[in-house]
C-alpha cells in the first residue's frame, strides 16, 4: 500500500475509529486500526466486536493494500504532525509514515488478523436531524443500566411509529422517554447498546444522521463515517404500563438552576446514597441532607398546586442528571406521595425516578 | 466565634490555604484549615508542618474565636455558595455556616489541636517584582531532585548579592540557574524546598512579592497572603565549579518551537529513557529515537558554528522542560563533545544537561 492523504482527514478519522477501541482489550489486534486503501479512498476502521466505526477519506493511491496499526500510536502521531500531507507506505506489516521532515518506521499487523466485518443486507432506513437526535439521546443516555445481568436494560429502546422516533431508557430505578420527528415511514423497534450510543453521541457531526436497521445490527451514518453496532436481543419493558396515574398529584414549579445548585450543595457531604429529603409547604421547597460530618438545609421559593405538603427522599444525582438533560428554565416536579415516583415532564420528555424509602430516624434527624 | 465575610475573599483564602494541605496526611488536623477571628480580621491558615499558608481577610466580627474545619469540605462549600455574604458561627467545635438560603451545620476540631506556628524574629527582608519572580522560578522549578536522600538538592538555592537574586536547582543530571534584580542589599543564601516553591508559584498574584528570611524559615508575602516554609539545612553545591569550559564548542542555533514539536514526536514511542540521538551536520539537525515498535527520524534546519559534527544522546523530556521555561524564539545549543553536558544559555539563564552514554548498538540502529 502506498497512499497520500490530508493530515486533518486522517487525524479525525483515527479519532473516530479510536472511540470503538477498548484500550484494555487483551487482543492486540483489537487495539489496532485497519487502514484499507482501495480505489481513491482510505478506509479507517476500528472495532471492539460490538461496535465498529469506519470513516472513508479521500486519498491519492499509488498502490492499494491493507495494514493494521496500533490505534494509540497512530493517534499520537497524527495529532503531533506539522505538515499537511501524510504519506503511508506498507508491505502489509512494516509501515513507513512520512509528514514534512518527519519519518516514522513502525511495525504493524496483518490486515487478515483484523476481525471480519458483518455483511449487512436488507436494511430499513430512516433519517433525523443531527442536532435534534443529539439532544434526544442526551435526554435518555444517563439512565440505561450498567448491570449486564439484565441485558435489555443496558440498551436504549428505539421505537419508530408514524414518522416519530421514541427513545426509552431505564435502569430499574428510573425511566426516561423522549420523542422526535424523523424522515421515514417504517414501524420498527430495536434496542441499541447504551455504551455504543455514548460513542455515537461523541462523533455526531454534520446536519443529518441516517439510521439503517438490519436483522441484528444498526448503522448510524454521519457524513463519511459509519458507526455500526450489534443490537441487543430480547423484549424491552412495556414502558407505557409502568407509568403511574398522576391525575391526583402535587405539582411544584421551581427555577431549574437554583434547584440544581442547591442539590449540588447537598451532595458535598457525599452521603452513601446521595439521598436528599425534599419537603414542600407554603410555596417553599426545603432540601436537607446529612452525614456523619454534618447537615445541610436549603430553602427555595416555588409555586405549588394540589395537596400542598409532601416529604420525599431521593437520589440527588439521579435528579441532577435529568435536570442537566433538559433545557427549560423552570421545571415542574409532580409527586403523588412519598412512595411513588417523582415525575419530571416537558413537551417532548418524560422522566420518573423512584424515591428512597425514608426510615423514621433519617426523617427526624434531617 | 461569629463572623461575616465576603464569599469571594473566603473562597480564595481557602483555596490558598488548601495548597499547603496534604490530603493523604494521616493526621486529620493537618487536613483542616484553622479559622481565627480576631479584631476585624479572619485568618485562614493551612499547614503541612513544612509549609504554612495564611491569608488575612476583612471580616465583621461579632465574637472572636477559633475553630478548625476540614479543608476539602470548606473549599467545596465556598465554591458552591451562591450569595455574597457568608456567616460563620462556632462554639469551637460545632460550626454553622450560612449563605443566602443555605445552612450547613458541621463538626469541626478544636483550634488547640492545630500545630503551633513558629514565632519568627529578626528577618532579612527584600522584595522583587512578582511577574519577574514568577518567570525566574519557572526557569529552575522543573529540575530540583525528588530524591530525599540528598536533601539539599530537593531545594532551590537562593543567593542574594549586590541587589541580585540568583536561583539554582539541580537533580544531579542537569542544572539550571537564573538571575533577577531585587530591592534589598543583604548578602545571604538559603535553600527553599522545591515542593514549597511549587505552591508559592501557584499562589503568586499582585505586583510585588516580599521575601523575609529568618534563621530556619522563609516567608513569601503576597498581598494579604503569607507563605511560610522551613529552609533546608546544609551546604549547597558550589555550582560555579561544575560548569564546563565551553570556549571550544559547537553551537547550533535552531527555531525553538520546531525543535520542541520534533522532540515531542520522538517521545511518542515512549522508550525507556526518553533518549533521543541528535546528529548535526550540513546545517541540519537530525533527531532519532527508537523502541521495540519502531523508529522515528526528524530533520530540522539550523545554523551551526564551530566544529560542525556532533552525535549526542539525551533525555528528550529534560530538554523539553528547559525549552518550555524560556521565551526565546530561537535557541542556541552548545556542545563540547558527546560526553559533556549540553548547554542552553540566554541573557539571564543557564542550563546544562548531561548526555546519555550512547552504546555502539544503539547508535548504529538509530
């Protein structure tokens, strides 16, 4: 292989491919990037077997060919290059990379050792505005489960229906749901690994993202980059059935930023469950938290409707993650009682978070 | 104690005091900050026994008194406060801190448990422009020894003479020296722990720094903050005697930034000693480095004078640290041969760095 590419193209392609690479993998080939020079394109590919990221860049190709290079090394090199053009030559294992007056001779691995990529056929395609998709996945990405014993909950549920995409995630303690408009008419649902979607989120660029769903995989196509991930098999939770009836509820409307800053202060003592007790009366919200080293009390003005008193304990980090994901300046909390979920709802978003059961002594001490 | 202070004053005083605190200390009192309210001043003091940092801030004092508070907790609190005024009340152990609608009740420690600060008398005072002092200590701070078996080299040598302050540091492999003008006429020399000076460097602010030298301590006074550190006892190296005769030398003048970028690239392979071989001929500098995974060659234009060929190996990180500390766009390297130190010299600065002995096989392979 003998190719010439632009430094900027190579550098950003390597950066994208690196996002699929697990530096702690015990298989050296999985720490490598596959470079494949064919026709007028250099394919830059990384994979961790679940997630594969491929970027195609324009190249002047003297000789076609493939080789694998350690991803970290290639990333360090391209970041520190100073000239515009990068020349890569390889006989399949040894590689020479030149840039301006720098020359690097390194040992690579044979392209044959790189995992074979699945051949995907018969995909269902739809597309969505990239900015909108980005905001939508941020609204659900913090609450998928990290517990591999319940695999479906380690994914984000995608449900397409009537030109709308609904995204749902839950870890058993909380559930988030959001809906966005898409271009595409299929009715289809599937579960995307949360970890893969985190990487998609980092690579998002351009105006539009194309999503193609196959039997066991999904592709996210963004400009010249394709991110492919396996789907999670299994039946997702019927989320509509778990949402409580909130017709008879208590509503508290409060300035989001003030509430977030107060919550952050309650976390300073770092108590074990991050639990905070919220009391609401006289159009004021009182937050309290304590640990062995002290107590914190916070007071905030709010507008309350419904039955006006509630005392409920919750994980402050969970609520902070929800508030971080939404744009509204004022937020409405809905409560039923101190045993039912706390609900935060906006036009296109719904979250419910289970409270922490307050023991009598905790409640009195706070 | 019952005081009212401005949040910004308290926050920056706590930040300064925290720089003297070793979070891994096994004595809880050394992880605390002493607050001392007296007359119209709140003294905010941290210490690790070697280094003590005290800031005096204006306070409205209802009741004088002292208390110790965990430094990390107080720092987290003051950073996250939202109102301007902070009220601190304490009976000596339990503490209430109020700010706007937030109230914190925390457990403190008795001020009596805080280490007693030395009483310093008969100091020699001189002063120096803060910006100049800052630049000067950056020119020597990277090369004091971390090896506690040679205590004097873990410090920076201060030598005052004829209205000038000379700073010297060495770790046995390299030596840096710089000189600045000061206000003050004393002739005195002393050794300041490098670690303490690193903290002084972080706190530097204002126009002027006053330095007061006592028998066993030195104070750096910056606006309302006083940084006090023990001096290191012992005789420093007679640095003038170790500087080689460089009348018969090879000089290489080169663009500093290009050279630094090239050196950084040679470090990508992360070979054990960071060693790089420099060859100089035909007004070109060639840098090379290698490890088990590959080789790097770099070529740069330069202006050479003297005997024009040299081949010398050195620790690239050492030379990068020197180049990082100086402002010049072009830098002149002086070489005698491949066994004598590499010398980098500017108007007010001198550095010499020992080369690495090149084994025959290393030299041939590169």
